[in-house]
C-alpha cells in the first residue's frame, strides 16, 4: 500500500502536536531573604522561565530552593512554580 503525500503530512502533523503538547513554558519565582546582621538588603524576587513538562519544571524550580550560612548571614531562597 502506498502512502499518499497528504497522508504523510497529516501523520507528521499529528506526531508533532502529540510531542509538543506536554511541553509548556512555566515561570519559576525565587524569593531570597537575608537575616543575621543589621543593614542587610530586603528580600529579592527573581523569576525565570522553564520550558518542560509540569512535573519536571516543578522539580527543577523547587530544587533551586536553598539555605546558606556565611559569616553570620543567614540566606534563605524559596522557589515556587507558577
């Protein structure tokens, strides 16, 4: 059986839509706050985009959450996916 060019084009379109339907752009927002000494800056909010599936994007975003201690300055970075 020969496949017609229009049939091949339709199959290619369905495959492309199927492969790209799970990947979206998500926004990861990280809030960094400082404590431990006077005169430290207020909280800083940074955002960046992640293009992936929702579960992978959420995992990548939340893995950026960290806590640091350096010379008496306590830094907390909390990241959430939006």
